[in-house]
């Protein structure tokens, strides 16, 4: 691969030790198609603010990059398609003073003073507006905040090189997705050895996906977020033409801002988390664990299948199991109700006893109820509210690739004692998946407002802001753990009639 690149793209540096030819410059890292395209689009806009300073790009597919856009295109030798990808190129800083930028960074003003500050300090960055709690170095004092790693300035030295090597080492050992906690740990390590750090004011890295506030007298130099291009000029005017006033995301939302937690939550709010079992419903419910929602009184204990909790009430399960028995006109479900295959849910009259039980749960508000059986029973729960205001109802349907569902269910069948002796073929499991999501899609088609989200888009945090906007609640993003993605997909062996359903789910979700 490397020899081919040398032969066909002689302008590419293959990540060998670099003898710097410039004093100051900027580097970007873009691995994966969407990030490469983002870098291609952003670099012409950055140029006019850099006073001729060079821009280098580290990427996994150099041949996809027009070579006239960058001063140097460097082959990234160790791509993992995660935050680690930006740490690796920093291990050999190409300039005496290097400014690293995420690809969704926009300059609004000249940033000459950042390079001036690097004459005195080793590292410059802004405070992060959040802290990810997946991992925290116990040796670092709480008062040492995380710094956002999307705008970073470095003055090259032996100590800074050690800092960057330490960052990569800690990131690998911590085994969490985000990189800022490991950077915080490495900074503390290096500061104890003499590293000089300067924290820039927030207008040098205004994070538009988060709630933000800019005070009087503060003109913004750098905004950081995927802002629609037509909005960027208006945002610049709002931020910098009225610098004598407070400016805030509440007055200028950028269509991506996280929702401020409402407290207490709207008492009319009733969230239903639905979707096939083993598809991520527990993960989504757990995102709201600190939102003041009633989730039941008798949840299941954690176990290896759900190490962070089920967030599923036994009483709700029992109601839904009983409704499924009525649907099947049986006193026994061949499997457990979450594995039921019901090709067409009939319009039945739920027993008065079950209706009273549903209304008893409804008396506790605001609430979140999660149960895979809702794929069939949700209409009967909603019917008990038909005389009330339904504006507080939110339905979240979680799904994953059918082959991932198959693998996860097979693992559950082999490990869970309560399923001991139950034998299901691959086709039976896939038909369960198909019937359950066809049932949900029918609910969507008759006008029930359902937010569809794919499990992988929760794991990679791409849809957390959308979830917040849909529910009006802040989610606990620290609950997301990439290790929960344990099932792999072999899409080559997925029959087309399952892929049709999966493709439609994806289309609605995106």
C-alpha cells in the first residue's frame, strides 16, 4: 500500500520523522469519507485568516484529496476511525508552533495572538463545556478541568513531545471513546514536570452544539461546530457586531444546540422506549436516568447482558405480557413475550384489570417506560390517554442491523438461565425481528409520533443532541460506553426481505 502511494502520489509524506521547514502552521486530521469532505470544504475558508501559514492534512486516503488545497498531505499510518486518529499525528509536530484544528472549526477573526501566546506557553486551549465521565484519572485533582481538544496550540519541545506520547498511551489504556479525559491526565502529568499551559477565553473555541453565552466586550474569534453554511454569516454578525451585549444560544440557536435541562420536567411528559430486545433500548433508557423521570419501582438487577442496568419495570413487563396473551388468545406464550412474533396485532379489548394497572402507572408523572413488548402493546397504552392531552407523549424506537440482533439474541439464549432449554433457529430469530419492526412501522404510518434511532448512532453519540431536542431533556452522555457494541454485522448474508425493513428504518431515522 505504502509503495503504491509513493509511486502514484509523490507529494505525499508517509509519516516518517519530519524535518520542519516552517516556523508556524496548522494541521488537520481527516479519516473517513465524511471527515475528508469536511476538511476539503473547510480549508479554503481557513486560509484567509492564517497570513500565509501552511496547512498540513493527515488522512487515510490521500488520493481523495485535491493536492492543491493543502501545503502537504500526509498518509495516516494507524487509522482507527475514532478520536485516537487525531492524537497519532500530533506525536511528531511539524512546526515549532503548531495549531491543531478539528474539521468543523470556523474562523471569524485573525488568530495571530494564539501564535504569540505560544512564544511564552507550551500549550494553549479552551475549557471544555462538558466533562465525559466514562473514565477519570483519580490522581488528577477535580479542579483541573478538561480542555477541549478541537482547538489546540503546541510549542514544540522535548516535554511537549513527551506530553503527546503520554496522551496516546493513556488514551489506549483507558479504553474509552472520548479523548479529553486522557488529555487532562497527560496535562497534569506534564505540568508536574514544568509544562506551561494557558487556558484561552471561550471566544477562542465557541462550541455551538452546546448551550453557550458570550459576555459584553468579547468578540468571537473561533466557532466550533457543524453550522449550516447559510447560517454562518448571520452568526458572525450576531456575535461580533453587538459585542456590547450578552449573546447566547437561546437567542441564536444553531440547530444543533443541546437542550437545557428543564427542572422539574413537564409533568405531562411520558416517554416510551420501544424496539426489539437486545437492540439498545436499555442504553437509551439509561441516558435519562438523571432526568427526574419515574421509571418504575421494581427494575431488574444488572447482569452480563446489561452491565449498566435494564431500566425496565417488572410490573410493566407483566402488563404487556398479559396483553400479548390476550392478543394470542392463549394462556401461554411459546417463548417469552419479548421474543413473540405477531404478524398482525388485532384490535382487542384489554381487560379492565389491565387497564386499571396501566392507569396506575400513568398516575406517576413525568415518566419513562421501557419494554421491548411495547412494539405490540403501545396502542393499548396510548388508548388509555385518548381523553387527555397527548402532547407530552414521546416514543423512541431503537433498532440495529438484523444480523446484530441475531447474534445478540443467540448469545442471550446461551447465557441467560431464564431461557435455558429454549431453542430458536436463525430464521425464527430474524422473523421475530422483522415482525416487531413491521409492527412499529405500522404505528408510524398511522401517525404516531415516533423518533427512530439506530443503536450505533447512540454509541457514537451522533444522535444525542437530536434525542435532547425531541424529549426536551438533557441526556447523560457519560452513560454511553463503546464497549456495549459487542455484536458484529455480516451484511453479506442478510436476506433481502430483512434488509428492506432495515433500510426503511434507517431512512426514517436519518
